[in-house]
C-alpha cells in the first residue's frame, strides 16, 4: 500500500482486487453506494469512527485493527459515547 494513498483510495483498491463493484460492496456492508463513491473519490475525507469501519473490515475479511488507519490522516471523527454510566445505577 502506497503512503500517498488515501483511505478512500485504499477502499477502492481493495474492492477492485476482489473484482467487486461499489454496488456489491454496498450490499455486503449496507453502506450506501453513494457514500462509498464519495469516499473512494475523496469527496468525503472525514471518516466517522463508527460501525461502518467494522462493516468494511468484515467485508474485506480483516480484523478492525488491520485497517490502514494511518491513511486516515487524522480525519477520523470520533462519535460521542451515548451510554451514560450512572443512568443505570440503582440508588
């Protein structure tokens, strides 16, 4: 994997290696095809750290830790945790 490659370009490379269309990857992951297209063409470069990364990893038969996070170039948007630990405590 080339260092000048973006995360979106990596997705495209991995998809094409497998002979998959964007439509097929979309079916495998439930990620909208337009989102995949925008990622692959760098129209969207902020990747939310959410279940979509897990879905991509599964589709490519990778563990989440094997995704090339170094290609994200610090453009990962961390989603706030909606769980409130004290909410379920019994007094």
